[in-house]
C-alpha cells in the first residue's frame, strides 16, 4: 500500500463545501459526537449493568476513552511515518500524517462500537441465533439468498457500524453521517463479506460489511487504496465475497480499544469490589515493572500521597495506559512494513500481551471474574431474551404482504418508526429495517418496549412516545 494514497478527504453522500476553522477530518469527529447514534451509546452496556450509585463505564464513556488513546497512538504513528518515509511522502501527505491522522483515528475510535446492539455481545448473539434457529424452516430461509442469509446468521456489530454511519434511512439524506472514507476505512477490522469468515485469520475472524452496504464498502476500499487479497480471487470470485487487506489505520483503532477495555474493565471491577484493592494495585505495579523496567519507586512514592483507594487505582490505570500507548506506538512502527503488505496476523496489543505476564493475568482474571460475574451473566441472559422477543414480534409481520397481515400483526408493524420501513418487497431489506431499529435501541428502550408489547407494563410515558431518531 502506498502511504500517499491510503487516505481520502472525500465523503459519503453529497456532502461538499469549503472547510474553514475545522479541518475536514475534525469535522468527522464533531459529526459523530452530535449524532443520535453516538448519544445512544450512553445507555448501552459495556460490561457491567449500570448499577446506579457506583460509576462504571458504558459504551459512550468507553468510546470517548478509546478515542483519547487512539489520538495519542496516531500522533506517535504519524511522527514515525514522516520520519522514516520522509523522502517518499508528498508535502500533502506529510501534513496529513503530522496533523490530520490524529483526527481520523480519534473519530474512528469514537464510532468503533456504534453498530453494537443493546446488552453487549449477547445482543449480537440474539440476532444471529434468531435466524440460525430458522435454518430448518425452508419456507423462511428460502426468502433469502445465500449471501443475505450469511449476513443474518452471523450478525456482527462491526459490519453494522458501517451501516449505521453510511446507510440512507427512509426520509433522510443519503450518505448517512457523511464521514470521510479515511475514517470509515479505519473501523473496518474485518474487510470481507460474511461468506468469507475464517476464524484463523485476523482480518477474517468476523465480517465487515452487509451485502446491502457492499457498494459503499467497495467505494471505501477504492478511495483509501485498500488491496484486495489477490490469492483469494479464485476462491471467492463472486462480488459478495470480496476479501481485502486491513487498512493500516485499523491497527491503531483496534489497539486503542484493546488497551482501554482490558485495563479499564479491571478498574471497574475494583470499584465494584470484584477484585481486592491490594491485589489490583499489585497487578498494575507489576505491569508497569514489565513495561518500563524494575524501577517503580516514583510511582509508589506518588501512591503514598493519595489516600483514596479508588484514586490510587485510577492513577495506576493512567500510568499503565500511558506505558501501553508508548509501547504500542513503537510496535506499530516496527511492524509497519508487515501491516502495509498485509502479512501481520496478530493484533498489536497481543504482541505485547504474549510477552507480558501481567497482561495475561488481567485477561485471564477478566474472563473468569469479570465477564462471567453473576451480574454480567444475568444481564446477558435477560438482554438475549429481550432482543429475541422483539425480533419475533416484528419480523414475521414485516415479511408478510400488508393484505395478508392479521390486525395484531399490522399493529406490530405500526410500532416501527418510519425511517426503518424501506419501500421494497425484498425480504432481506425489510428484515434489515427491523434489525436497524432493534440494534439501535438503548438497553432501557429495548426493555421498556419489551414490557409493553408483552403487557407487563402498560400506560403512557415519554419513553413510549417516540424513538430517538
């Protein structure tokens, strides 16, 4: 990949015009911040259910923190690229890497989770399983082509993010948020279709675009110089199964996310008293020793001036993230040639973790004590059932012609906001409209709607009157 051709200031849709005080890429950041899809992340579970008086992270606070880390990583990466490839870069490219790359990565980090449904990964699982359970229902399955069925039975928040950011909803402007192709390319961790999933290959573990959004995906690859994997053309000759190399900026976005959720989930566990204070502090201190050497004397001295236990852990968390940013930025430079050639098959964070006992300990502790904590498992179970019931309420009616619907089915369709009802007879697009609606819901909205259609809670309140568009 040519470093002079992997970024683009062009946008989706019809958005054009002269930029003044804000750069083109800074404008992406602002558009995401002010979007309703981003605001709804405030009430989407990150890991722990929102417990009220004890602050833990939700999808919105997580995304803001990932964006902050991503901006720092991009600054390091940009300086490295300009320093090493100075003679190969145009003046425009040097300006981009020194000043604009930070905004591109920060923007991509903001929206890396924007396609995730309510209730974390259990929401994704609920959507995929709803269709997998209908595998034996030939009348239902035969409504969809093979590529469309693969999209539905492997539903993926990463692919849905591209849809959230670029698709045209009924009655709305084309191009979605109108983001630059650079920002969009930076969030496609898995640049392949659902038919090309391969769990053993990092850029094909999941998939990155839905068939409905194939054209915009191909436009992103074209505008940002992404390389199609030529060796796979004979295996996947069909348009529905294109496979591309990851865009280089993706590695920075992925690393920022990995750093934040691994380190900050441990801090949340401390606040919720899932991990004892001294154990948590020692894990962070050991991590710093492994990242920076044996000398943590200054860190320990600083801890003596902090009496509050949560503040002590916050300080150690900040130091740990700072050290990981520096180490990851260095690894990006060391592996840039592999990244550009598409031969790196390991996340940057994993390159550190594989040689760091503290990060391995945090990962193992998190799986055992955080991600399988009773409160987490409870909300995952509840969320799975809520999402599944909502799908069952809306999908059978939406697939019937209007004249064949029973009155109760017609009323179910009337609950779906207008922007999610597409003027088409294609079952795949009708179903995607329902998925767009349900995957965009906050946890509270999904639960409230579930209660109302089940008759558990009745009456009128502000939550029942509208869906935030």
